[in-house]
């Protein structure tokens, strides 16, 4: 998994009734775009994440 600042991280809901969660990557802490990432949620909360296999990166350039 490789990301850049400004990309979105989509964490898919793993059970029925749990929606996908989308966060903005504000800092890449690993080498060459690898995790962990500092992310910001829609409500402004910031945390560090090392995403699992249920996560995908949406490139900022793909978002328009």
C-alpha cells in the first residue's frame, strides 16, 4: 500500500450495518509512501493508522 499526502483512505465496513469510513491522509510516516499514516476524519479528529487488508487508497488525483 502506497499513499501520498491528500489521498483518501477508505476502510470498508466489515459487517452488515457498518458503513465504509473515509479519512484524509495528512502525513505519510513510513518510507516511500507506506504506512503508518496520520489521518484526519470528517469531524477533524486526527490519529495514526496502519491500515489492514480491508482498506484501499483513493488517490487525490482520481478524486477530481
